C-alpha cells in the first residue's frame, strides 16, 4: 500500500508538490498483466463470479452487461474500511441508470 506522491509532476505543478502530497490517501497500485483467471479472481473484463441464485444482469433492452472490474479482497493487502474476504461486485455487475 502506498501513501506518498511518487510521480513526476509537470513543471507547472512542482511548486505545489508538498500541498498535493499532503492530500494523498493510502492506495494500492494495480499492475495489469494479461493472463487467464479463475472465476473468483480479481480481473478487468471477462465474466464475473456470480452466485448460482443470481441471473446475469442485463440492461433495459435485455442485453448482457459487460464486466468492468472484479476485485477479490482476499488477494490484496488489507485495506482499512474495506472487507478482508469479499468479491466486488457482490452480486455481479449492476445496470447503469443511464
């Protein structure tokens, strides 16, 4: 987990480096590596892990929704105020109101 500003700021923002750094909250840096995953693993895209009791979500036209991301918190460092062992989204992707 990181909590410092370890990026190169543009010249125009360098005078504000300390002020910007003081606003940083703890975060995880995600390194994306193409690979195949199991249903329950964290991923971007692909098919979600859904309980058998949940129908695959669709939009108002009945089209299947696309998975943006699935996070399995048991695969990552412990984050304060986040679950230790849960997969998000819990019940599969949600329909957008848009």
